[in-house]
C-alpha cells in the first residue's frame, strides 16, 4: 500500500473541499500529518461556525476518506490560529506604544 502524501491531501482539499468552504467565506489548512493521521484547522468564517462539526463530518472527512482511503483518522484542531494570535499581539503592541 502506498503512503499518502501531503500533495495528495492538498489536491483533494483544493479540488473537493476548499471551493465549498469558500462559498461561506471559509478555508482549511493542514495542521499536521503523521502516520496517516491528518489534523486540519478551519479558517475564516468556518473557524467560528457553530456547524463546523457537521462540515467536518459531512464534507471534509467524507471527501478525504473517499479519495484517500489509506487515511486512518481526520480530526479538527480547535483553538486560536497562529494568524489570529499574531494579529492580537499586534493590536496589543500598538495600544501600549
């Protein structure tokens, strides 16, 4: 059995998932990939959406496991994104200058 590559995952994300998410002002990125276990982070409007778990199960997980059957697990990483943290730090620094 061949190993899944990040390029293969990105191709599925680009062709099957990102177009759907972009309709709602969202996006997705790979947070980690090791031993056929994929961690994803929702971006944009999708990151705070109350329906994110439905989107993960109904769209993301379904498409990825359909196209890449070797994936053992697909999970959502919750929490604050690095870009949001950087933006918050920048705002705080400006306020204290």
